[in-house]
């Protein structure tokens, strides 16, 4: 196999595959300030989103004080000093190694930027936007990656964990449903942004406390690091700085694990006990 790969010829394109007028049309489109070019939220289509509509939708979302609050200036240096103090404290107590401390430190953080993907599957004319925060090189990027490494195993251990849609199909194909079975699905609207920081931290703390592996001091550090990431999740849009006061940023490495653990915590503390109670008492839903 390696020899076959090595023998493959590299197709070097030595000339443009577009005509001059096509190249000129693309440049004109890129430079047209009347539109913002984005990939559709679903389907992979390219969307020309009117700049006025885009800006209006972004400011509509960012003006919601339930999720975002404006900041008077760039908070990077203030937030960075807080992160360094947290890491220095953990390193002094030998909770993290010097190598981990070096990984978590961000020498010159980049300010995360806010943008949106158009949900044209919901509205072709004036689509709502899916908020994304581009945090590559940001203050919390390394911390988010570090947290995700330790949170993912708990996600894999959830009773309701599904790897992907194909795994669900495999399970359903093997399952024999009794006659009259009603299959239901549900969806959580804007899951990443609606999780309150307190509930999200409670969920993660719940699973860490159940763990029989790992150092309890390190678990406490993980909670403190998560607290920092959630409460110092800031971004910039149109030269205005904001802090996200609820939920976690779409695009953060730990966001999927964090959201899954929140739902897993909700299931284990609210759904499963109620289902067990109903089964034991043979409660029949009233129609």
C-alpha cells in the first residue's frame, strides 16, 4: 500500500482552470460589500447574505442581555492575568505538571470573533443565523481543549450516549418493538447558549464526583478551569467587545462534551428517576 501511494503522480496545476472573465467575476463578488458570503448552516450550500440583513441579525442576537453583555474595552490582558494566577496556583500545589501549565498558558491571545452561518433551511429570504465564535488562538482555546480531554470519557459513559446516526440505525434495526409502540424524538433549541453557568458546572461536578479514578484535587482544578472558561468567554463583533453570560461558545472544543454532560445530568437526576417511579407505580398517562 505504501509503495502504491508513493508511485502516485502528483497532478500539478500549472494554469488557472477559470477563464479571465470568470476570475474577474469572482473577484468582483468577493469585493462586493452588499453581500457577505457564508456557507449555509446545513446542506453545504454557499449563501450570499445581504450585509444589512447579516448585521441586523448579528446585533439582534448580541443585544439579548440574557446571553451577551457588552464590555467597555478589550478585556484580554485582565482575563489573561486571572488565568495565569489560576495556573500558577495549580502548579504550586502540584495539581498540574509544568508541561500542562505550559500547554494551558497562552502567550499572545487572539481576540475571538463572532460570526454566523445562515439557516436558509428555515427562511430563504431573511434567515436566522447560527452564532459561531472563532476562538483559534484565543485565551480559552487551550483550556477548552484540556477540559475536553478529561470530559469526553464521561460522555462516552452516559446511558443515552450515541456515537452518531449510524449507531442509532444499527440499534433500531436489531430492536423488536412491541405492537403499538410510539417512537418519539425531541430537540433542544439553542442548547449551547441556554445552559446557565451554574447548572453546567453542577453537571460537570456531578460526574466528576461519581468518578472513582483521578485525583480529587485535579477534579477541583477542572471545575475551576471550567468556571474560568465560562465566565471569561468574550468575543468581538463590529469593533464592540462582548462577554457571553450564559452557555458556552459554539466552536469551543469542550462545548459538545459540556452540553452532553449537562443533558446527561438532567436525564440522571430528573428523567430516569421519574421513569422508574412511573414504572413501579404503573402510572398510565392521561390522554
